[in-house]
C-alpha cells in the first residue's frame, strides 16, 4: 500500500511549540503527577497527569511553594492549601500586557503559559498586515489571545460561556491599558453564536478556538468535545471570509492526538487550499530542561 510521504513525515516528526518561560513565569520542575511553577514571585504546585516521571528537584525546593492544589481526581475540583501567605489575586507581565491571576475553586488560575508562543505569533502576523483583521476568539477564557491580537490592531470578537471569565478578561484589558482597542465581549454558547453569525452572514478573517473537554453554556447548554466539535468546526469554516488567513485550534485533556486534529481540520478546510500543520504544545523546565506536553494544536493557514 502506497503511503502519503508528507503524512508519513508528519507522523515521524511532530512539530513542538515550546514555551521556555519569560521573566515573570517559569516551569521550575515537574514529576510524580505534579508541576512546580513560578508566577511573578509566587510559587505554585499543581497536579499534572502528564508528569509521571520522578521530580528533578528535592523536597526542600518543592516546600518553597506558596500554595499547593490537591484534588481527588482530574475530573473533580479540589482545594488549595496555603503554605506561605501572599496577595491573592495578583498580576504578572506577559509580553507587554498584564494578566490577573487568582486561586479559585479549580486548579486553573487564569493563564495557560504554554500558549505564549501562539500569542506572539498572532501579534506578529497581525502587525505585519496592511489592513485590519476581523478575528473571532471562541472559548476565549481570560482573554490573553484576544488582547495580544487587539494590541496589534485586530478587531476582535471574544466569546466565552462564562460571565466570570469574560469579566476577568475585561480586567486584563484594563490592566494592559487596552481600553480603547476594538474588542466585542460576548457571553454565549460558542456553537450557538457561530451558527447565528452564519445566518447573519457575518464573516471573519481568522478564528482562534480553544474548546474544553467538557463545559456548560450560560443557559445550561452542555458542551462535550467529541460530540459537538465536528459541528463547531464545520460551522466555523462557514463564517471564514473568502480572504481568511488562518484557523488556530487548541485542545486540552482529550483522548485525541495531533494527528486527529490534523485530519479533522484537513477534511473541513481542504477546499480552501492553504497549508495545515499540527503538533504538541510543550513547556521546558528551568532546571532539567525536560519537556512537558500540555496540549495539542492544529493550524490552517492560507
């Protein structure tokens, strides 16, 4: 059976997007199902299922953590244990922007550092455009992709089902001094919103989407990745303009590979031409330089 050489090459050499940290963030260590990270001056220890190897640093280094998160399972919320009192919430510098961080009922604190290379890529691509881009950010969370895009001159529509997440994103907008930028904030179910945009014939030059494994919309709508993602991807393609530049997809904690995302995007976007790449988003530890896999992504570019 004849093999597709380009696909064979992809399987043998999966692209990695690597975050090595920046001044106010670093992945210090990982292992034994945990990761130790520094956000500004605050050290946090949180569960990390991918880190099933041994820790590189000793117990004394891990004891320096200001707080640790404990959960009965990956699917259940747990609790934070404070070891050293610190100001909560706090904020840190991310590139030229600022992001508020906060210990909440879940293990998430408002920032996914492994997405930093994507944000820089967005910023560079938009900055080099001669005309403004109209971008849709679905499942926009606390808004860093939105703010990087807007800071470069894009007109951004930010959609998230969580009112709290959208309010948090607006706080980040104020912290970053971007109040005058063109951002439309929407609290809505992503799939319903995209389908309404299609009926309104409202088109976008690019789409960024970061769908969760499971979630709920503002009116109790249930989101399940495997059940609804194919419909969402199809709906997104329908609202991309004829001159669309890219579609960037990120997925976390799903039983799928980069190859799965590649196939899905390839099938949906094949009539538009362009190129499609997919790979893993990883972080590099400061001490040992080991790579920790965090998510998978796929990118269609015209």
